[in-house]
């Protein structure tokens, strides 16, 4: 197994686990938290942005964290700006689950939450990646692929 594959496989599995946990958490926020409060709105936005980050890692696990962050933030911002058209509100009125992915109305606070959440996800991803690459590098440097204490 090459170093790239040794890092990519676990990163993809971690992204799958994170995405499942984030989607379940988001659904719980929708189901349990009081509607239209700042807390539930911020929690939902943060979970949404983190889920988008995890989805980008799942689709393209070899991208560096900064590139994943740029794509994830761009997607979140694009969806938020799309809300200015009124189309997501109309689609959500016709098909309520669409509101979970498209939102309903533009809120500039959401943009800040998306960017901050994606930055935190990027930092966590980069830190974990550095640890994993360090382990793969040490194992590979011995020529046997076996870690020593």
C-alpha cells in the first residue's frame, strides 16, 4: 500500500462516519430544538457546513484540507446566495425536505457561520492528516511497514 492510499482510505472512512453523524445530528436539531431560535439556527448552519466539508472529503479524499475548505465554503456560500432568488423558499413550500439542503431565506449571519465552521473542520482535518502521515512515514522509513514504539 502506498503512502497516498494509506492516508486516503482512512480519510474517506472518517468522512463517511462524520457525514453520518452530522446528518443524524442535524436531523435531531430539526426534530428536537425549538423552531426559529438563534441557537437552533446556528447549530443547523454549523452542522450543514461541516457535513458539506465531509461530503467533499468523501468525494475527493486526496484533496488537501485547504482545497476541501475552499470548495465546501464556496458551496455553502453559493446555496446561501441562491436563497436571495426566492427559489429555495418556493421549492421548500412544495417539498419540505428540500429546505434541509437549500434553506429558505438569506441570512448574512449564516455566511459567517459557514466560513468559521469550515475553517475549524479544515484545521481538524489538517491536524489528523499530519498525525496519520507521520505514522505512515515512520512505518515506511523502516522498510518493513511495521511501527515500533
